[in-house]
C-alpha cells in the first residue's frame, strides 16, 4: 500500500493492514513467489486407508489433482508415498501452478475433489475412530482368508488346471494363496527361485526378456486365466526371462512342489504344462536371436 523512509505498509490475504518497520524488513528473509518465474509447487499431504493398494490410491489422488482448476499439466502432478502405518498410509500430492495467489483455492478445491474421487474410485479415506478388539490372530487370519472352495474356483481360471480331478484340485488348493502385484512389478523371473506357479485372476502382464543393459523386450501378453512361473533360465546369466505386471494384478499362487506331485500322476496335465513351456521357450529363443542379431548389426555398423 505504501513505502516510506520508516515503514512499509502491506495488506495481507485477510484484508488486514500490516505496518512493518523498514529496519525489520531489511534484516528479514523475503521469499519472492514470482521470480525467477511464476511457477510454484503446491504440496498437499493426504492420508488414505491402509487397505487401499497404493496404485489405486495414487490413481485416485492424481485424478483429483488433474481436475483442480489452475493446476498445470506441465509439470504434471505427482504422488509420493510418505507413510506406511496401519490403519492409514500417507501421501504427498505435488501440483504446479503459475499464480501463487491461487494456492489456497487450489488446496481447498483439491481437498473437495479427493472426497468425491475417493467414492468414485472406491478408495476409502481413513476414519478417525478406532475400535480395539482382543482376538485370536491365527483364527482371524484363517477366517479372513479365502476358503478352499474359493481357491479351487480361482485355480479353475487356468485352462491347464481345468484338466485335473476334483481331488487333485483340492490338493493344489491346500498349497495355494492369493497375492497381488503392483503395476510395473516383476512377478516371476528366471533368475529368482520363487518356487511358485501363478494363475492370473485379474489384470494384464507381459512375458519379457531382460538384458544386462536394462533392455527389455516383449515376448507375449498375458491376461486372466494365463499362468506364469517355473521359468527356466536357458539363456545363461546374461539374459533373464520374466513376467512384468502391466496393471495391478491379482493372482493365485501354487507351490511348485504341489503342482509337480499332481502332474506326476496326471499325464494329461504334465503334457499340457510341457507344451506350454516348449512354446514359451521357442518364443524366448526367437526374441533372444533377434536381440543378438540387432546388437551384431549395430556393432558392424560402428566398425564400418
């Protein structure tokens, strides 16, 4: 409002007049929100219920951030996990604006949209109330987990396991469990001894060939009903065959020892597993040859 030799008079966001002695102003740290550019980062901390997979929670928060008027597309909004503590998880949502004056409104609009997006995405926010229960942890875990009937149904998603008898399926179900993989995560790899056979229940994945230089080449697309696991490393230590989740994936995992025991007395299942393995080995070999030829061609080009 006014600057003179003794004081500087400003009006704050609340419409109040603040008189600052110039001596105090001269010794204070002053932040310029419009230099060297108008670009400003807005960080809002949000807590989401622990039961939500981080991929879903991040998607919900990003949708809310992108929907706020004034939030820039470039730089794009981002989300970071900052806290893992049952019953909640903490996230920092990063948004960018080109006008510092709108920051309070952006924070308010974002908070409003988080409520609506959480219901739309079925990602519950944490409740401040907590109930304390005394219980038998082992019994509760068994009650909350899938039943054998549920696991049998899961296993029948695989055309390969549809070949086994009900008794054999019961045996596999006793050695099965449900698992989730995040988007981008390696589900199985030939250089890991996971010992599990996975049947995809929901989501999309890709069989890939990984090179030592970070090179990743697609081999086959995988979806619900497809199985992965028991991948043999026949290409040496340099190349790795793996399955990477393209989306969040829900799977049922069966111990390889149980599958081997059932396969030893079910020739039809054993033959089907061998055919599937042979087909994938041929695909892996074809991609590996193409990679080798490409590297050789590049090397010859450099030499010339």
